[in-house]
């Protein structure tokens, strides 16, 4: 600063101050002007570095923003995906619970048999025992020395009598329950088919003048529908006995709705086709 003032003095001596005098006010004005010019130069010299630093910061900020939004993992997307997956899992659990509840509702059943006061029955009078008894009977073959066989009746006639007894029993034993009612209804229809097919064994047969005790000797062979109905009836009774009396433990044939049988559709088709549905 002292050098600048000396230079200024020397310059003034060669120009405006040469061979003249300057008032103290004029000198002060010139000095202040010189100092102000020097301050402006310093300020101008600082603008360059400041702009350089600012540009650098903007550059790195731009690079950082690009990297964050384009190269780094999409945290928002990951969070949204996780939330979506959680919602799906929740919906799955809710659906499974609803299905489980619905299934339990379909399997729930109760015995609603109403007996006549004072009446005597030669059969079990509750659903569980009746099904167990009917299952044993339908799987029993007549003994070779039984009166039925000795008189010349065949086995199918024995099962025809069992089907009649079953139908009479089902007119008494009643249950409530979505799937079990379907099974009881199919038992009834199968027993009815067997009875109807038994009647066809005399179609076209002339038994005029034949004793009623000998009429069976002229019967036709059992029809395919009669034999198939018997198979379905035996298997369905087996499945029902196991599912309501033995917790489903044993060999299931798959014809019971109550036991979630995989052949219920087959049985239903047979019944519907027979009845022309």
C-alpha cells in the first residue's frame, strides 16, 4: 500500500502537482479514489475462484443425483413390492380361512331323527348306528344253506331285499348337513334303482299258470344297472360308515361327499343318466 501511495505521489508530481500545489481536501479525495479502485480489483479477483467452486459443486450435485435415481437400487419400488407381497399374503390367508370355514360348515351335521312315541323299531334309531348296521348287512352274502338259497333265489334277490330295508330305514333316519344329506339322498336313490331293476327281471316272461313260489325260477339275469347300483351302494355305505364312525380311518372308495371322495362325480353321473337328467 505504501508503494502505491509513493507511486501515486510521484505521478502527481509529474502531472497535476507539477509546479503547483494541491489542497488537503483534494489530496484526500484522490487517495480515497485510489483505495476504492484497489478494493474493486480485489473483489473482481475473488469472483473467479468463487464461480469455479460453485460450478464444481453443481457438477458433483448433478452426478450424485443421477447416480441416486438411476444407478442405486430403487428403494421406493422395493418398498412398494414388499407392501404388495404382504397384501397378497394377507389375502391368501383370508381366503384360506374362508375356505376352511366354508368346508367346516359343509361337513357339520346332526341327527334330526324323530321317532314316534311308543313305536318299536327292529333297527338302530340313530344315524351313526344305523349306517354301521346297514353297511354290515349290505356286505354280507347269504349263506349257501339259507332258506333263500335253498328255495332257488339268487344273491341279487337277497341284495334287493336289503335295498328295500335300507330305503325303509332312510324314511325314518334323518340328518341335517350339506354333504351328508347328499350322501343319504344317493343311498336312497341307489336302493330305489335296485328295486326298479329287480322288477325288470320279469319283463317279457310268461309265467301264466306258474305258482308264485316258483316264479323266481323264470327271472332274467340281473341287469347291468342293477349290479352297478349294488356296487355303488356297498361302496357308499362303506365310506359313510368310516367317515362318521371311524374318523375316515380305513379304505375309502371315494363315493361319499362327506368324506371328500374323488368319485362323487362318477356316482352322480350314473344316477343322473339313469333318471334321464
